[in-house]
C-alpha cells in the first residue's frame, strides 16, 4: 500500500517528517471538537483523577515529558514520567486517584506493558496511548488514548512522536475542562 512506500521521497524518514501534519490533525480530531472549539468528552473522568503517572521508553518517554508540563500547567494535575524499565522494577508509591498512562508507538514495548500491568494490579485507572489500537497495551488498559500516525517505517520516530505529544496536550486540555 502507499502507506509503506517511499513514493517521491529519498527515504522513509523524509516521508514521515512530511506526514507529521496529517498525523497530528488525525490524532487531534480524536480529542478535540474543531467545529465548536473545545475538547471532546474524554473516556476518563478527569474529575476523579488526582495524579497522572506516565510510563514509557525511548522516544515515547520524551513525549511524556512534554505531556507532564501540559498536565501540570493546564489541568493542575501532578504528573510523574518514568522510564518503564526503571518503574517496573521498583515499588512506587501510588494512590487510588492516579491515572497510569502507558505511552508506546507499538503498544508492545515489554517494560511499558509490564508497568501498565503492575498499575492495573494495584487498582489504578489505566490507559494506553498507542498508535496500534489492537496492541497488547490497548487490550490490557481500561482506557484507550489512540494516536493516528499510521505506520512508521523509519528507525527514528517522527510522526509517532508528534502524534503522542498532540494526544497528551489534548488530554491535558480535557483535564483542564474537567477541573
């Protein structure tokens, strides 16, 4: 299919850089009502959330770092971001009002999935922010926060990263609206 061909571009990374505006627009349309200029009602009741715990690896971790600033600044929610390979091997102090958000392009990153499973076993609300909507994380989490970046062939994450950031920013706006 055309999604996994380079077309006029020299390499997949160049193609995926040029696809970022579309992937961000498709992702934001999941969370924002452009006609009425507001956030759509999120699948999570942010009024019942008193803290966000983002768990991720690699590039998704950096998207989570940006998301942390948005959740704290816009929604007034404390937010921690942790590398999943460290999170899964300790016993972090968590409270029932914590929303654990696993961020992953594939939804299959082993350490992130293990952290998500641990949070679910502790009784936390869990969400998966993933590009592959049928992934293990999407099935394990209570809530799905989808991104719509499409397939990413290049090694360096481009459009998946910007779609993750867009989704986290939109969710922070939804959290602000609930506050």
